[in-house]
């Protein structure tokens, strides 16, 4: 639909002075040709056509084409109006005057035509009905009638704005929210939607009402009642709530931190060794390989290393017994006769059982004029109660001495008391932590060390030698809060000599046992020389317990793998045997 030009539409008959346009047929709204006369009456109109124009006719157009129109539209019509057409077709408008009055400025004429004029009929054109009205009977509409604005929907049709075939529209005569209306589209049960998607018959959910009631000790809250009782969520068995998260039991009442920690159990981290039993295992076949490797002029060290580094300690004990049964000879004696140096020491250590090897190392540390206190600390302060009991039995069996008496005879002072305490194998090994006890004993340690002139070593011995490792961790944490110092730093400040070494070994094992042994390995290889006895002892004794964790701790602290450091500090078959036990991976 287009808008009228500025100033309104031109009056019927056109404007004076403009010739007809090319291809335009004479008719309604076309000006007469120049020179007077008039057009013949159009077909279908009664009468004699249009009368001649006023005297003088229309002035001829200016030379050179059409004159440019004035700004703002076409020129206004004459003041006297246009003369009335001849004939009896068009009666003169009431009030006199000729022609139509000038149109109102800036818009369409009023409905029904110009004032004082009757509607004009043009062949082939049907005037549309006024906006909002239907055409008169018998007259075809100018465009198809549309049921739309201002009209009611046909009888039986849905109201405008209601989506057809969906939930949400109330039935005729029913208001929204009344009972009986279908549920909204969003409230489609999950089970029914899945059945429709899978083209399966929809089965209505069945809510069991006759189930037996199970008595529980949980408190009943209002939100757990049925919807019809308290307006809460539906029970867990209803399909409508299947998509929601399961309900959780109410949280228990909070307890004071001390009471909660009083029953706390802390489990020790699982450890792993680098040497594991081989499957399948044939002791006789291994004995034959051992015999073949040591028979003759030379020794096949590579075969011996491969056999011993890939068998567990239990399997080596079976090999040792089977070898003596098969050949009537002692395997350990044959190895001693064929090997020497660090390779011999390491291989013999692998053929000893764990408790016997520790007992052997303790006897060796106290044998002779001096005492190797470092070895005593490493073994007695890091082993479990069960391991210490086994070590004491082996020491008594093989050396006919009591381990505790040997320690008393070789040491003195508070360090001797610490070793005696360790020989009792009576440390608490429970995993429960008593926070109240931890706070009290942390205060006792502070009073016995940092807060007094001198040091009460006995109080340190009582706590460090008898409490479980989890309990000691809690005590050390509380000690830091009380003294604003780490327990290891206080021991270094307050203690000296072997007693300081023993207490620090216990503290380090309480915090991270693999890190303690990683530090021992590093110190055995640090510097110009290598302490091979310490290196062999740690590698062999921890190979089936926690050597995997020791390797990780070594890399974490020293930024070098244990494999790489052993490779750089050892050589020959001895190096190959150690590397075979340690393994290349981290």
C-alpha cells in the first residue's frame, strides 16, 4: 500500500496544462487534448461526453518539454473550480460551484469520497470497502476476506493464541487452573516420555500404598512427607520424581573438634617394593643355573645377577635349601668362594632373611672396639614392633647374646636409654588420634625444651619412644602452634650427639619414612667416596618393602633419580646388581 503524494491526489480530470502521457487512454482523470474540442464520450457512459472547456482552452505547453513542477507538488486548481461535465450523469454538487473542491492538505479524503461528490465508478476497477467493513452484497471483495482483527473465530474453532493439539488451553467454558484441565507440557513423566520416544506403550506409574513400614532411627522432617500431606516432594518410588536427585539423610549433629578427633583413625599409606616374586617359579631349575654359572674356571656373574635380582627373598630361601638338597653343598659357601668385594657382600645380603640381615648388621655395628651408632639408629628407630621382635630372636639365635644387653654395653647416657626403649618393641601402633592428649603432650615438650633452662631429655624419650606415629603427627602439629617452632628445629637446638640423631630419625620416620631412607642413600653416595655398606643395607633391606616410594622421595628432594646416582657412583658387576634391584623406573 503506497502513500499519497505531498498535497494529496490530483482531482479528477488531471491538472491543466499537462498533456496525456504516452500510452495513456482517454478516460477518467485524463485531461482533454490541446486545441479544444473534447474527447468522445467513453464507452458505457450515457450522454454526449464532456463539454468543451472554458474559453481559450488549455494553454499549449511551453517549448522544450514539460515545465518543472513547483516545489511541494502540483500547482493548485483554479479558484473557481472546474466546470461541471456535460450530460446528466453527474449532478451538480450542492451549494453551486463547479468541480471538486481542492483536497485537504496532507492525507486521504474522508470515507465515502470527496465532500459533495458521489462515488465514481471506473470500468475494471472496484473500490475497496472502507477499513473495518465488509463489501456490499453481490460485490466481490477486492481481496480475500481474512478472519482477523475485530472478528470472532468460527464456531467450534480454538481461541486465538492457543497452540493447537497441546496442553495448556482450557476446555470451552473452563478457566485456567480448574480441576480437570490437562497438565502442562512441561509436566510429562520421564517414563512416559521415554516410552513415546521408543514407540512403546505408555504404562501409568503405580504407587504402592500397601507396602510395609520399616522403622528407622532417623528423625522425620516435614519435607519428607507425601505431597498431599505437607506439600513436599513425591516419594522416591513415584515415576514423576525419577529424574530428580535422591534424597539424602539429614547430617548428624556436629561435635566439638576434640571429641570428633578423639576417635579418628588414620591409616598408613601402602608401600611397594621393587622386587616381587616371579611366577612361575622352579627352584630346581634355578639351582641348576646357579651350579652351571659357578662351575669351572670362571664365574658367570651375569647369570647370578639375573637370578638373584628377580627372585623374592622367600624364593631365595627355597633356592638355598634346594641347592643343598640337590648337590650336598652350601650355596652361600660356593658364592663366597667365587665372588669378592662389594658384589659378594651385596649378593650374600640378598640371600639372608630380613630379620637375620638386620641382626647381622647390628652385631657388626657393635663388634670390635668402636660402635656404629648410625646403624643402630637406622635399624632400631625405624622398624615396627614385629620386626624388632624378629630381630631380637635372630640376634639371640645366631650370636648367643641379648640385643638389649649388647646395646647397653656399647652405648651410654640418654642415647642408651633411647635404644633400650626401642628394644622393648612396645610402641603403640594403633591408628587412633587423641587430640586432647596431643595438645597436652605438645605443651609438655615445650615445657621440657624451649621454655626451660636446659632440656628434660627424659620427657622427650617418653613421648617419642612410646606414642604411635599418627598420634605423634598430631602432637608435632600442636607443638608448632604452641612454640612457633618445628619439633625438628627444637631437637636440633636442645639436643646433641647420637641422642639428637636418634630423636630426629624418629621424627623423620613419623612424617615420611621413605624420605628418611632417601636421605640415607644420598648421604652414602655424596662426596668423593661411597659408603657401600650403608648403600647396600638400605637397598637390600627396603627392596621388598618401600623402595618404590624411596625412589620417588629421592627424586623429589634431590632432583635426580636413584638409578642415575647409583650408576655414577658404582661400577662393574656390583653396579649391575644394585641397578637390577633398584630398577630403572621411578
